[in-house]
């Protein structure tokens, strides 16, 4: 064990196991004791962050890391991980460069933004732009857009932390242009539009689109800021989904500065994109907070490779868009193939129609038709079966409905079929 794991770690495991025996007031057999020591070492060395198979049917599953990277993006990050790089160095001049310049030109080309910068996530981008542009001043927000996203991240709290004073207008379900106009004072720095990316308000509703808000902002010489959240570049209606606002649409509507995510509809690594007027980007990135939320080299490498797939219109190489674009027939065929292979192993399962979700705070309420592998536990409960699937290596994550375990092929990567078959066969053996 010392040869495999090193003396300090083995000594620590021995001490922990012996301490546990003393606390119980009883010893144990040597074989059991050594098994516990080995298990302690293994638990300490096993990575807590490791790959899983997402068979939940939620494409952008926040708890499972949102968008899986396209192979070129993963390879780009791996290529830089063990080497020095041009992170803040310009080889053409031999002088220091700016890290957000590494992808700024590509973002400008794809979105039409005058300028662009990248920070470590969208929440940081929102906090940074509010702090740099509106600290000590008022920012007007519609009541129906005071969102909370996963992890308790609330827009009012972000506003408070930035030092800006939030001015709420309208009601939960209806806000008009005159509500914004009436709230503008000499202390107003900006109007802020927040995309309701993870919920829907339906029924008797009214909101103000970006173009009239931009005209109002220009009339009163205040900024129009947009927390877009999802960060899509593609037209989601072409995939049979509702329209998700695109970054380029926001800018064309007259937004001065927007914040968006890199790991949602863009399909890249976790990052916060800032797009808009050059003078505002410069002010924001010169603020001291910008250093605290700056992005690292691996993220930039993966983001650059992801954006390159958009440059060449190679959307099928992005896992999120391959999953969204998968036809009903292709998903059904895959589920049937799973069923056939499991039948050969003596494992009876069913295939039934179902629905997948985009998830990740994008396109709330939208569903994609799919086919599900349905497993009725021959013994125990569905929760027991799901636990056994999670104990497989790699873990297979599914969902339960009506005491049956459901696995959705839409969110399982192309090279993971054998692992799913093996996990199900073992769990039912």
C-alpha cells in the first residue's frame, strides 16, 4: 500500500480506522481492518469530480456540468493545459497582451458587437457591468424580471452588491414603456432588461421589447443593459423550439451592453460574455473587480475552439446542438437498439415515447419528443435501481416516473452506448 499510495496517506488511513475502533470501544478482525484502511485510501484518492452519463433527458443539466464541450474544444484546453501559452503575450510585438482580446475579434464577427470581453461566468459579467457603470446610481428593472437562478442567485442581491440602487417598475405580469419613463430621474444610470430564462409568465401579461426600451434610453441619455443569460447564436425556431433571444438580435435592437453565458446555448465552457459599445467595455474591464472575475487560459482555449465551430458553421460538432437537432426517428432507433442488446443479455426492458428538456435556464417549458428506455425493477424499488446505476463506473444518471427508471438516449453521447448497456445489465443482475 505504501508503494502504491505513499507512506503519509497510508499512515493517515491507519490512524483514522484505529481512531474509529477506539470510539466504538471495540476492535475488529485484521482482514476487516485492512479492508477499511484500503477503502479510506481509495475514498481520498477517488476524484469527486468525474465523468457521468447523462440519461436524464435534460440537455443542459446544471448539476451535471451543463453543456459538454465539443471534441475540438476539449482538445484545445488539453493542448494548453501542460504548456506555457500566449495568454497575455503578443508574439508579434514581444509585449504584454490582454487575455480577453484572444476571442474578442471572433465574438465581434459572430455578433456584430463593436467590442467584446470575457469573464468567468454570466453572473460575474452582470455584477461587473453594474458595479463599473451604475455604482451609486439607479438602475430601472421590471418587477417581472427580478429573477432567481440556481444556487439562490437573485437579481436584487446582485444589484445591491454592485452598489447600484434598484428601481422596480410595473407589476409582476405587466410592465409598459411609460412605467420605465416615469421612473427615470437625474440619478438614473441605466435601464436593465433581464431575460426570464428559467420561468414563464403566461396569461394576462405585457412587457416592453428591446427596441422601444433602446429608444427610451437614448431619449433620456441613459444606458440600456441586457442580462441575456443563455447566450444563443443560433435560431432555435429552426429546431422546432420557441424563439430564444440571440446575442446579435439584442445588439441590433440597440442594447448598449449585454451579458451572456458561454456554457448554455452557446455550448462552450463556463464563461461570461460582455458585448457592446467599445467605451463601455473599456470602462468595465478597467474596473478593479475585472481582475477578480477574469477568465483562465483553459476556458479561453475551449471558448475559442467552440467559437471556431460557429465560424465554419460546424454546428453538428457541438453536442448541445446535435442533441437538440436529433430527430425523433434517430432517438427511437437508438432506444430500440439498447432494448435489443439488453434482450440478448436476458434483460427485459421497454421503449416508450417521452419528452426531453433543454434545461440550464434556457427555453423554459419547451419539450422535445423522444423515446425512453423503461426499466421496471424486478426486485426492490425504482430508487434502489437508480442508486445501483449511480454506483456504476461511470455513473449512469436517469430519472424515475411511476416507480420505473427512465433513460433518455437523446442526452447520452454517441460513444457511451456500451457503458449504458453494461450499467443496466449489472444493475439488474
